[in-house]
């Protein structure tokens, strides 16, 4: 069964850091898809796991705004998560994007795919500045959700225009 065309934006960066990249994306996406985008601010691992167990299958697209590390995990306001800690199958067939530094490295995405069943992903290979991540994904989601281009086409257009203007080295992943 195909997932409904809905998007989930998850803000995992501590609010006291003032980097509400997820909130920026949420407001941008709501202009085009007012009833199809949900936004949650998450503090810890339990909150995220509980949300994904209950609602993960309701979304065809999921965006994580968080910190990441090349060692193979991403951070929440309290704690961090490795791919093995995600609920099994929670992203089956979904498109998952990260603005988390370095999570495109060290096999994190392949491990996450094996655990969650996600179909495709976009993630930075290196450190990424908050505003660069916001601009990259606004551009990407403009093509993906407004123009309705494929994920790969949206990524290629975005990466081609912004690659030399920002840090991060975003990478597209797709599994068959």
C-alpha cells in the first residue's frame, strides 16, 4: 500500500540554540501543502521513537533538523540516536532528508535504510551551516513539492545550483 503524500518535519536541535531550520521549512512547505505538513519539536530519544512507532508510516516524506556526527549517529536535544535504535520499518518506502552534519558518511544511511526501509534519502557529507541547510532544502522542496519533480531531479537541480555556494556536500541516496 502506498503511503499518503504527507510530510513530517522533526526539529531535534535544542531550542536555546536558536537554529529553527525545521520551523523555517515547515512554514515554507505549508504555503504549498497547508494540510499535508506536520511539525514536531523533539527533546529526546524516547519522544522520537514513540512518535515514529505511532505515526512513522503516515508520512511519505520525513525531514530531520538535527546535529550529526560522522561516527554514525545524530543528536537530539537530549541524547543521540544510532540507526539500530530506530523502530524497524518506520520509514518503509519513504523519502527521508537530514540537515545533520556528516550523517551522509560512515555508512549511517545504509544502516538506517536496512533498519527502517526508507527508499531514498538526502544528507550532508560534511559540516553544514544552519542557513545553508535551510536554503538547500527550501530549494530542494520547491522542486520536489511545488514543481513535483522526482527526488533525484530535485536534488540534481538544487545541488547543481548551490554546491559551490555552501558547505555540506549534500548527497542523494536511493535503494532498490
